[in-house]
C-alpha cells in the first residue's frame, strides 16, 4: 500500500514550457486534490476532484488544468509555465470519516518545481 | 473572506518547556484538522477534531476545539527536539459542498532547542 504517489519529485522548467505532474493513490478514495505550497503561505487549493469524471476549481486555478483519468489518477498540467508557478505541489486524496460529514486528507510526497 | 490564522508563526522553545499554538478561523466550521510537516517532507495528519469541546492527545501534543470561539489550540508539553516541525491547522472550506476541501493556516514553525 503506497498511499499517494507523485512524479516527478523535482523539475526545472523554462518559462513557456509545459509539463504534467502525475498523482496516483491506491486507497480507493473518491476525492483528490492539488495544492501548491509557497513560503509563508500555507497550502492553497488549485483544483479538486470529488469523484471520477468531475473536477472543480479551487482557490488558485489560473494557469493550471487537471484531468481525473480514473479513480486512482489525478494529473495537473501547466500549459505555459511562468516563474510565479515556482512552488512545491502536493497531491492529496481523502476519505469520508465513518459517521461524519468530514474528510481526512492524505498527502503525497510533493513535487518541487522551479520555473526560470 | 474566509481566514484561518495561526499564532505564533514562528516559535523557538527550549526542551522541557510547555507552549500553546493557537488557530483562529472565521467560518462556522465545527471540524478542525492539525497536520505536521517536517522540513522538505509531506504533511502528516495529527488530529481530526470533529465537534465542539473535542480534545485529542498523542504523546506530548494535545489539541482542543472550541467552535463557539472559533478557536483550536495545540498544546505542547515538555517539548523535545523531535517535535521540531511546522504545524498547520485547517478547516473545512464552505465552498465546493462537502467534498473535503480544506482551508489551511500559514503554519507555525516550531524549533525546539536543547
């Protein structure tokens, strides 16, 4: 049981290049999320997917697209990278806590992206 | 505007001392989450507080929730170096229905020194 996995771990892009960050979970969770973490800013939600086939914008979606390929996989794409997208990106998945309308999130190891 | 504010943002303390981290939030959420992040690592769930008055303890850490005051505390007892990390609180976002979206505080970076 690997939990939430992300690839790549590190990436350097030049301004204008595109790339896709991959995320997969093996916990059979319905909901998946992409966050970015910047120094002193906590985590901010980029996009989320409540279930296979659905995606919605979070707090900071501009410059990103996502695909929920199947129940396991949720990818994040940067079509034209900008220096402002230099950040650490975390993928997470969640399950509903039994008996509660509440969810506990499990995070992947992160991708450190630098855009020059 | 929805806010989750942690205080302090930086905390340097000596081993053996006690201290409390505060998390104030502006929504009517009655659930609150605490996470730990070691440098260069991912986030690890510490506590899930699901109702007013909830208290959870693990080792030297104890978390509590007062939904009327919209306040959660993370109390550290007799700190040890291994507790050095960044601690985040988070609440359910009022947006996106009940799909588990969270709003995070900016984190409290704790450094425990001998």
